[in-house]
């Protein structure tokens, strides 16, 4: 999680060599925060591995290709009733592994961009719950 002036402006997750869910608030994009998050994740992985793998949405793939990543596969994942349930892990600001569960319902906006309405719950630590809306930029 990347905090700027007490506000979370972005986040990213990893497990072993796999980077996932790198996200920067739309109003904070273009300021180098995504690069900073990727730099930190790559530094951690490079301590024990010589390669990193990542998942990226199609619109974001060009950003990773600029960093030297090569797209090896494009996938579509079928979802039941248009909804997706998934589990995730990341390191928090205290280098503690946090695990969570998320239920995500995609919605196609009139401008053609995808909006995800998510309900999530931490599975360790304070076990808090919340909701978020993630909008494709």
C-alpha cells in the first residue's frame, strides 16, 4: 500500500514471483506512483528470483511492456452470473502478509469502460470488511 499525506493512493500484491493487483487511484495516475510500487515489488522479488511474472488487464499491458515485460498470453476467464470471487494476499506497511476475500461484480459503463463493484473482507488481522469501486481508466 502506498500512502501519500495519509491517503492510500495505490497498492500492489505479490506472492513468490507473481505480481498482481497493482492499482493507483485514477486521480493520482501519471505521477510515478505505479512505477514506485512496481519498483518495490520487483526489488523484493529480485532478492530471491531472477524473473517476475505478472497479471495485467489488457488496457494496462502496455505500461508493463514499457518496463520490459513481455506478454505471453491473453486470457478470458468465464465467470458465473457475471460475478467473480477471489482470494488475495499482500504485504502491508508493516511487512505483514494480509489475506483477503473479494466478491466483484463488473458493470460496463456507457463509455465502454469496466467498473468493478467489490465487497471484501480481510481473513486475518482485524478481519474488517468494506466495499470499493474500481473504474478502468
